[in-house]
C-alpha cells in the first residue's frame, strides 16, 4: 500500500501532463473522426454517340477517283470565298460574269453538250432524209481487193466501240442503282441527325438540373453522420479526458483504501496500547511478588547448585517495556472520528460509470442542436439552384431545340419529294441505260448476223438473209442512237452540273477545310448564321477548332469557352452554406457538471485526514518500547533453571518450594507475559504500517484534493475546447463530402456534360452521306452515261459503214432501155446505176 501510494503522485502528474499535451494538439488532430468517405455520384451526362457512317471500300472506288480527277480538270478555280460571301450576305450584288468566270469549265462542258444536242439530232435527221432517198447507207458499189480488209477493220472498230458502250452502260446501271439505294438511307439519316442535335441542345438544362439534384447525396451522408455526432463528440471528449480522469479516480480510490487501512492501524494501535498498559499494570505486581519470593529462597544457606546465577536472573525479574511512555493518539482519533464516512470504492465506480456514459450524455444534450443542423443541411445553396438557369445559351438552347424540331418536322415532306424525284431520275436513268444497252445489243447482233452472212455467202452480189438482218440491226442501233441522243445529253449535263458543283464546291472544300476557314473568317457569314451571336457568347469561337475539339469528344464548356461568359465557381461557392453550418455547430455544448470526481463525504474524509496530524505522531517512541522485552529476563528459562535447582537440592522442603516457584513462574509467563508479547507484536505491525504510510499519506491527500479541485474547475473549459476542436474536425469531414460534390460538378460540367461529339459526328456523317454515298455514285453515273453518250457517235459511224458490207454487192449495168442483164447475155455497158 505504501508503494502504491508513493507512485500515485508522479503517475497523476504524468497523466495530467499527457492530457494537457493532447489538449494542445487536439485542434489539428482529426484522426479520431477520419477523412470523408468517397461518394459515388451517378453520371449526369447522357451517353450520346452518333454512329459514324463510312462507305465500305469497293470496286467502284477507282471509278470515283477517275471522276474526281476529271472534275478537278473541269474546275481549276479555288474556292470562291468572295462569291459565296456575296451570295450569303447580299444576293443582288452577285455579278453574272463572276459566276461565269468561276464556272468556266462547266460553261465549256455546256457548250460541248449544246453542240452535241444540236448536231447529233440534226445529223440523224439528215441521215434519215438521205436514207429515204437512198443516197447513203446503201451497199458497196464494186468488189475490189481491199473489200475484206475494210470490212474487217470496220467490224473490229465497231466491236471495240460496242464493248466500250457495254462497259459504260454496265457501270452506269450499277452507279444508277447504287445512287438510288444510297439515297433512301441517306435521306432517312437527316431526321436522325437532327434528332441527335436536338437532344444535344435540349438535354443540357436537364443534365445540369440532374447535377444540381445530386447535391442530396452529400446532404444525406452529412445528415446520417449528424445522427451520431453527439455520441462521436462525447466519445472524443471521453477519449481525450480519460488520460486525466482515470488516473485521478484511481488515485482517489487508492487514497480511500489507504485511508481505511490507516484508520484500521490507528485504531488498532490505540486499542493495543490501552491493553498493553492495562496488562502492564497487572503484570508488574505479580513480577514483584514472584521476584521477592525467589530472592528469599535462593539466598537461603542450604541452597545447592548454581543458586548465584539463578539469583542474578531473579533480580532482573521486572518490566522491560513501559508502554505508559508511548505518545497518545487520542487527538488524532478525535479528528478522524467517523472517518471514513464515504464508500470510496463505490464512489469511484459510480464516477467511472458517469464518465463512461459521457457519449450517451453528449448525444442527449446535443439532440436539439443536431435537429437544427439537419434543417440547415437540408437547404440547397442558391448557386446550385440557379446552376441550370444561369448557364450560357440556355435560352438559345431552347430556341435551337425548337428550331431543330421544326426543321425536322418540315424537312420530312421535302425529303419525301426528294425521294420521289430521285425515283423519277432512277427510272429515266434506267430507261436511257436500257436504250444504250439496246444499241449495244443491236450492234452485237448485227455484227454476229452480218459476219455469219458474209461467211455463208458465196457470191457477194447475191442477197443473203442473215447479212441483211445484221445490217438492219445495225441501222436500228443507229436509229436509237439518233433518237435518244438528246435525252441522254440532257440527263448527263443536268446531273453533271448538279453533282459536279456539289463535288468541287462543297465536298472538296469541306475535305480540305476551306469551308471551315471561310466560316471562321469574320464577315463572311451573315449575323443570322453567326454561332457566337446565336449562343450569346462573349468571345468569338473558331468553328474549325470547335469541330476538331468535338471530334476528340470535348464538352461544350471547352468548345464554346464558356469560362469567359459563365462563372462556374460562383455557382459552386458554398461558403455561406458552410458558414451557416459552422454557426450552428458553435451552439453544441456538453455539460460535465454531473462528473463530481469526489463526493462531499469523501472530500470531508480526506480533509479530516489532511488535518488530523497523523504524520506528526512520534512513532519511534513506540518502537523504543516495542524493541524492549516485556520482562527483562526470560521467565520461561528462569522457570526451567529453578526446576533444575529443585532436583539438585538436598533438602526436600527447599526443593519442593523451588519446584512450586518454577510452576508459578510458568503460570505467570503463560497468563500474563505471553499475552503482552502478542499485543506488542500487534502494536509493532500497526506502528510499522503507520510509520511508513503516514508521511506520504498527507502529501498525497493534499495532491489528490488539489488535483480534484483543479480538474473539476477546468473540466468545463477543457470540454468546451475539445468540443470546438471536434466540431472543426467534424465540419472539415462533412465539408469533405461537399468538396467531393463540388469537384464532381466541376468535372462533370466542364468535361462530360453536353459532349458535342454528335455535332462533329453529324458533320462527318453529313459529308459521308452527301459526298461519299450520294455525290460519288451520282457523279459516276453521269460520267459513265456521258461515256456511253459520246461513244454513240463512233458507234453510229462504224455501224453505218459496216452495214454496207453486210448487204450484197449490187452490180447493175445501165442501158438506154434500162433493162437488166440477161443470163449468158453480155449487154453493152453504157452506165452503172446503183
């Protein structure tokens, strides 16, 4: 007990020191609460991805390349930016000569087509008249040596021309069908593209609203943690105070136990001294009487043996310790009357229970403030409520969405008309291609039948049905060629003029980026088409750069450079919100008055002990008497020695008397000396205990009373300081949730919401649809049809020339009577009439 009490003071001081150091570092130590847990937000940006359209590579790619090279030769002029600018801004200022100058290649082609349109039908008309008068396209006049060579050469040329016609018409049919097949899906893609663009525009406010609504996620998390904030604060206060409270309560418990032990020893000491003094008063006359009798016996003359030694020891038969000389402790007992009044063990247990219930107590005390905090958390910052309303282009977005919807709805009838006219074009193209194919077939049939007739004919002058039929087929092809030359050249030039200008003016400049450069040049576009003006932006944007950024998947925030016209940080500023939360947190209070640490009864006990003077008792005086024997000589040894002398005596009477004295001495030892010795041993135990504990007990009582008084007075301030630190840590943790939300909103708005990939995808798909899927087969169609149209001229020439050789060579002699030559009669040749 003395050792434990000696350790109490330094341990208590160490505990208070550690507590104060923890309290000093408590403002920055938030490990007990920990950081904010990561939140999982639902992406607000809708997944929009316009599937790219790509023309699959095929056998016609080389044909498309040839057409592109041809058109690059036809149109050698660069992109007419000034002409297009005038067309867009002021149509009346456009000069015809500028248009003609730019379309010079097409003008030349128009002249060629015009000549073809005039000359070929005129030639056909003349040929018909000539044939009607039998002036051309007849028979070979005379047979000569080169006749076979001429016929073979013309046949080969006609065959090659027919093969070229066949190749051209097959390509024309394929490209005509390809154009017709691509036109339907391409027209259907227009509403799809407009719908995607409308979704891009109209979904932005909804996505921003969805972003603002997810503020409820940190709100709910904070509200959940507010339910346990009282317990958390109480636990933190308990954790930080226990390093001071637990040692102090342990010191109080140990001191109470030491007090009880000391009171026990003090009371035992006082009772033992009283008993010793009473026993001493009974023992002293008995020793005197016994000594007197022994001295008388041992001094008799007849005493034999070592009577002198026994006599000297008998003279020492008197009290050794005088307990009447010990100091009195009655004044100490008087001051400690009724101590201990308190049950220290029960009190310490109760105070520990009260201290351990601090988290529950704090939860009860902070419940009303927590409800107010929940109400404050449930409110939404003003900036987040107006996040969608203040977004630039919100009004323009609604107008654009409405405009795109109107365009989508109004475009459907026009697209149906385009589809209808495309069907007409396809039918006309099929008919004209069929005509050209029919011409080629007539040529092939005519050649086959003609060659067959030539090989079967023995006499060139004799008529032959197969050769004649072959000549008729060739002439039928010639007639079809003359008849459909005008529709063919008109269809070729009309499709060429449209498709060629689409390729050279739109597709080439689109692919090279000249269209974007034109759109980015200030003043080229009218105000009604200015993207910056339409979106209400403060800074002009580059359409080409915006297109590249959209192609990379950038959001409208980056593309439109909205940071110059929209202060996102102002809308994400929640400082007023957090300040309000902090003000509410300041009203949190934890009352520690219920923690007494020391009851009034226990305090009275310790104060009585402190003023009792227990440490001033002179315990060495007790030890002096305790260290002395109860009787100066050993009564038991003296009795044993007397018994030996009794046996050595010659006189039986003396021996008997010595024997009786020895027996009486033994009885005295057992009845009076041994109890005194037991009391001395008991007194020694109490004196030793009090001597060792009394000096420290007073000091430790003073320390405990001082520490209890100090800690009781400082607990409210310490609890308030800890509460403030915990509140700061709690606010920092809760602000971590709001910071996560703000960072997510910043990233969502600037990088993910309203990705403009559909815009670049729509532009790319529009170029693919217009140029790759429609313009390329369209241009390839008129190119192949023009090929066939112009190869009809050599086909006509070679067919007319070749058909003469498939007819019989007519040999007729002219005479005055105009009679034909008779068999075996040689007429007089006067003239040769064909």
